[in-house]
C-alpha cells in the first residue's frame, strides 16, 4: 500500500511540475534539432560531422549552444578555406 502512495505522490509531483519542465524540454529539443539540421547541411567530411553530433545530442542544452557559439562559425571558416584552395 505504501508503494502505491509513493507512486501517486511521484505522479502528482510530475503533473505539478509539467507546466514548468515541459516548455524547457521542448525548447531543448527544438534547439537540438535545429543544430543537427544545420550541421548536416554543411559540406564537411563525415568525421567532423560525427564529432559534433555527440556533444549536440548528449550534452543536453549546452551542446547545441556550444555548436552555434563556437562550432558553426569555425566550420564555416574551414569550408570557405577549403573552397578557396579548390579541389
């Protein structure tokens, strides 16, 4: 009987916190998807793309933010340098 009460208490807490945690989770998910789409559209070797996929997906909100703050512009510069050099 105590297990059921503990479960009910946990569920009630979840329902109570959902309006707060839900939008945060949704924002995190949207930022992660936008970062992944941005990364996949770049003309980069697969190794560099894979190296960024792991932080974007597994470092929660900080990974996509780091990608946009540091990685995206650095990758754009590498692509521009490679295009200037030619094939």
